[in-house]
C-alpha cells in the first residue's frame, strides 16, 4: 500500500473514498459537504464510537465514523476506527482512501495509518489464486493507496507509521507460514537476506555444529529430535556508535526471541487438537527480527544485539527424553522433566549468548506458557523483570503502541520452585504453581546481573481479535520493541 500525507483538503485528493471521523458535540469540518450534515441529522450517521455510515457526493464515497467524545479518542481507539473504515472500504472495492486527520495530533494520525495497514492485511502466500479471483471479481479487495489530509507536520509521523505497519505485516507473514515452509533454515535465510539489504545491519546464522560448539546444550537438546537444521541467528546494529550518540542513556539493547517453528511438544506430545497452531511458536523470533530490521531501516541512534533461536521440537529416536539432564552455555545443568517446556531451554542459551555478545540490557519475547492466557487473556502480555527502570520503559512503550503489558511479580520463593533434584534446575516443576512466573524464574538464571525483562506473548501473538488484527498472526511486539528503542534516544 502506498501511503502519503497532504496538507490540502480531502476534496483536493484524487481518492475515490473519503473518511471523516465525527465527534460528539462538535461540528463537521467547514469544507465537509452539506450532505454529511443531513446524514447526521437524519440519524443515519452517529457520533458514537465505531458507528459507520456511507453516502455519495459528487461521484465520491464518503464514510463517516463515530469517534465519540474527543477526550476519549486515544491512538488505540483511532486504530480500531481506522480498521472499521478499512473493512468497509474493502467491501466497496476502494482503490484510494483519504482520511481527514482529526486535528494536529501526530499520534492519532499515525494510529489511523497503522490501523488501516494492519486491517488491510491478507495472507495469501499459499493460495492458488487471490480471493477476489476465486469469486470471479476483478475489483480490488485491498487498498492501493492511503492518503492522510492534515497539517504538514503530520507527514513525518505518517511515513513512520506506514513503515511500522508494514513491518508488523511482514512479521505476520513469517508467523502465518506453515512449518514445512518456514523451517529454521528458512528463517535464518530470511534474516541473513535482511542483513544484505539494510545498511548497518549485520547478521550471522549458525547451524547445529555452531550451536554445539558454543556449549549451548539446552538449545541443542531441543533441536536434536528434528532432521531440520536449527539456526542461531545473531543480528547487530550499531546506530548509536555511528551517530556519535553512545552514552549512559543509550545502552546496548539485547533483544532475544524464541522461534520454535513447529512445536509438537517432543516426547511429551501435545494433544492433537489445535496442534496446527504451533507454527506460531516462533512469534517472538519474528517480532525481534522485524523490529531490528525496522530500527536499522529508520537509522535510529541506538545499539542493538539480537539473538533468535530457531528450531523444531519433534519426537523421534533422537529426541531428548523426560528425565534427561543437559548443560546450558553458562554451565548450569537442567533436568528436562517435560520436553514441551522447550522454549525456556532455547531461550536460556540465547539469553546467555546475547549477554556474552555485549548486551547491557536484555528483553526476551516468547510464546512461553499457556498459563499467561489463563491469567491475562489476550489483552496483555505478561511482563516479568529484575529491573524497575526497564519494566517502566516497556510498560510505557506498550501503552503508546497499544501492545499492552501487565507486570507479574518475581520473588525469591519462585526460585525455589525451579531447583532441580538431580541437576541445578528443573525445566518443568511438578507443583504447577504460577506457571508463567516460574518460566521467568527459570530464565533469570541465564541473565547474570544484566537488567532483563521477559515478555510472555502466548496470549497476544495470534487470534488477538482486535478490529485491526483478528484471527491468525498479530505481529505483536514489533511496534513495542521499536518504541522501546526510541525511548533511549535523548
């Protein structure tokens, strides 16, 4: 989708459809056609939030959407309103949509762009023909152009929002690809290609031999059950150093993503129902890869090291068995009492690797536990951290992007739950208490004294069921991580 901003009125654009948000107790813009006022007066259009009406004036379609009270219009509500408009525009086979910006607030204009791009997403990589072709209809089902009409100051935020929206959709493409298509090697190749395309971004991909050579016994143990080669993906971007702005306010930020491209549970096999959704178990890795690529494309003055551990978790004669003991890269021994608690094994070695590669602050994203869905549903991702300032930054970034997090406690008593009987640690304590927190307590053994935060995104990575991301992959975490990186720019 081509996105642009203009400082002329909406009627000066060449869009075939124009969208205007209407507020309670406020008049329509002075240049709005009188037919829109008649629509409101007749009650066919409403000012209450999300109410949508359509009319035609001078050969163009006009969509009126209720914004409610101006004081209640947050960027998140603007994303929802934009998604509703985008859905109707698609039904109308709109080619070019022009939004009238609701004032000069850059966050609201950016949210309209994000909501439109995210709602317009389709995954058709494996369709033999596009959906409209199957219907015998050659009218477009996706927007070709989006125009935002408003003050000239909105041009920068609009362009940035477009870049972020497209990055989220690329992460969704990765998530939605099935396991026989997006293998660990394919994900590594994808990341390596980004390193070749984007200035300042370097990418190293290592396979099974490299993982074993690094002493990553926990990661290697998960990977040994599959014939597919695992991939240790390390990405580096030195934006702060090249910009000459490296300093106390700009630590080297380490981003770590779990990328189990298909998780059967291994020998501790999952139930068959909905196992197909376990292609989404690489969602944390997808978010990290696309966030780093976006930060590098934007040339943000921050330093990053990112580590993504990609593997399958399958049962075979080579698979790790319940009761086996493995040794992680930091020398800790782990009793693997449930092979379906594999994500923390992969992350353990990847966190330590990021620390060894110079990360001064660590954030990991993982679809780690079903328990977080029980606790928080899909509204929030679970946040656990050993550092107040880092937790505050992540929470604030989540509020600004709509990718919200809720902090859960870490307490030394939880550390007792992950102590092993025959090794240092137990990856799946039998007590089954505080499952999400216990996962974080396990991971805390692999970060040393580095400020660290763990985001359990199992409830947010797919089937988020928001207006702008419904079923399937959500791309959760891309915008959050980019906003977190921006928070370190002085």
